[in-house]
């Protein structure tokens, strides 16, 4: 097989942002942002859960500039997507180069070299259970590959039941939203959802007892369970890290009953936690691994990496997609994988350590406001006492030029690009601490007011 030629990648080190941030030149949101929000809200679906009125027009590395010329440090990264930073020159070059050659040629019906090369690269970086090299299916998004895994799991095992966890987020299409159990609003008004889905408690070693004590005893025998879908660290559910032994115990349970373990690494993967996949930190190998978000730096790509023997149980026409594995997305993924392995995963570990060390004292300093600081690498959750407090901190960060995003019931997540520099991290931590201090101060003033 001939090796496709690749553009050499210049500098594997994190890129320094060319723009300085934060730099606020108007109040936020500024006048143009406010006007744009009004325009947007006339035309776009009201279902979109906008967090706050940031209106970006360009981005470089960790920095985003809004429509009024304000610059923000982006610690939300497009919901943990721009892993290599905004518009990494190597990713832009790879996409531009590909755009000049071939924009589309459906890999479902024909043979597309860059599609197969992307599958091989994903198989190379993904340790699964079993000895064979995995095979890979490409879609356009996270939810699509969750759907693919639901279909493959049922098809390959001949069993109907799928288990997911309370607090999980797996997407919003009918199959994936049936697995999702982070917030009731994702289900409200859409029932009946997919039958054959049950939800287990997440994260503590003791929760594993639920499988024997409740699921297998009261609901369904183990030989009717096709797969357990798990986020190694829950994302939308609040950046919740399971207890050590939880994922290992889940693997053992699945092995005992011939159940497939599906790791949804759509948010936790692509180097974010300081290893290529989060589940590697517990030494666990899933049967199927799902990725999307950070794997292509912002181009729409999802991948299902599955054990070869499972994949070889479904035949031609069982699954496919017109656009999945589009050449531009594949070019971005290949560049992203090389940047991740070329230094960004290591950077995620170091900068994550800096962040956790810089925030560790918050629960002690603000008891009653900050409940916990947790995470791995650059997947960091700060749990607040109430939803209102988390929302207030999110807004206070925005006002100071730092973009963060709520998660779970009352957490704020930090998920910056893996290119984040030491200086950017130090600035972001300062801004975050100032935001928490302002919210604490306001709370104290309000409490004093209500006592009067
Ligand atoms: N799975 C996880 C763990 C996610 O975090 C998400 C998105 O947030 C999804 C699946 C769905 O991905 P998408 O929004 O690309 O459909």
C-alpha cells in the first residue's frame, strides 16, 4: 500500500498566542454583540442553550476576539473542541491543502485514501481489549458515533439492552439522547425514547453493586445486556472523576457476562486529560471507543474505534454516512493527532497540574461557596454550592475576559486548548479567582442585607 504524502509539521511545541488577552475595549457584551444577539435570536432555533453573549469573529491559539474587538482567554474552547487552539497553523495548512485537492467524495460508497489513513491512525493510538488491531467508522459528530456504537453493540451481540449512567451525556439524537441522563430537559416532551435503555449510578465503587443487586436481579438478566456506555470522566454531567477501581470494576463485570464496554471519550479524549484517552489512566481497555470534539480541532468528525471481531460481524450497508470522514475533517484530524503526540498531551499534563495547584485552596477559602476542585489534565471542574453561584462565576469570568462554561448542576468547567501556555494559565487562574472572590463578596453583602 502506498503511503499518502504528508506536509511536514514544523513545531510540535505549544504555539504562543499572537494576540494578547484579555483586552476589553467596550463593556461586555459590547454594542455590536448586543445587536448581533438580537439578530441571532430572530432567526436561529430557540432550542440552542446559549450560555452567555460572546460573539466571536476570530481566534488565535487560546485567544478569541469578539465582534466589538474585545479579546478573551478561551477556557471553554468551543466546548472542549479546539484542542490545538484556535486556527493552529498546521491544522489550517492541512485543511487548506486538502481543500485545494478534494472537498468531498463519499467514503461510504467509494474508497477515499485520507479516510482510511485517518482510520489507521485512530486505530494506532487506541488500545482496545483483544489483540487484533481495531477497525474504525467515521461520522460527523459525537452523537452520530454514539448511534453507530448502539447499533453495532446490538448487532454484534444479538442482545437488546444498553446501559448508561445517571449524569451521562451522550448526545441529542434519539438513540444517544436515550442514553443521556444528565438533565431532564434533554428528554422533556420527546418521549417515548429508545426502549431497552437503563441507567446506573455513576462513579463510586459501591455503585457497581447496582448491576448485580438491581439490574440483573430485578430488571433484566445479564445475557440480555449488549453494552455499557461510560464516560471515563463525565463531561456535561460536571467533569466528574470516578473513584479509582470503578472503571476497572466495570471492565471485570463486562468480562464476566460477555457485555461490551463502550468508552465515550468524546469530551475526555484527544489528549485533554494528559493521556491520549482518559480511560488509559486506569489501565482499562474498552471494546469500543468513541471520539469526536477535540480529535479534529474544530472540523466536524466523530469516530467509532471498535474491536476488529465486532466490526467484522456487520456487513455491507449495515451502516454508513454521506459526509462522515469528510476529507477536510480527516486532514484536520491527522494534523491534530501529530500535534497531540508531538507535545500537546504532555503540555495538558503540566498545565493541568498548574491549574489544580492554583485552585486547590478555593474550597477552604470560600466554604459554603466552592465545594470541590477536581479533574485530570485540562479537564477541570469547580463545583459550587448552587447553580446560581456557578452561573454567577461564569458571568463574572466573562466580564473579566475569561470564557468558561458551566457543567452539571452547579459546576464550572475549565477546558482550554491543549496549547495553553504557562503565562495564559497564570492569567486565567488570576481572573477565575477574582471572579470567585467577587461572587463571594456579593453573596456576603446580600446575606448581610437580608439579615438587616
Ligand atoms: N458524548 C459526550 C461525552 C459529549 O460530551 C458530547 C457532546 O457534548 C456528545 C457525546 C455529543 O457530541 P455532539 O455534540 O458532537 O453530537
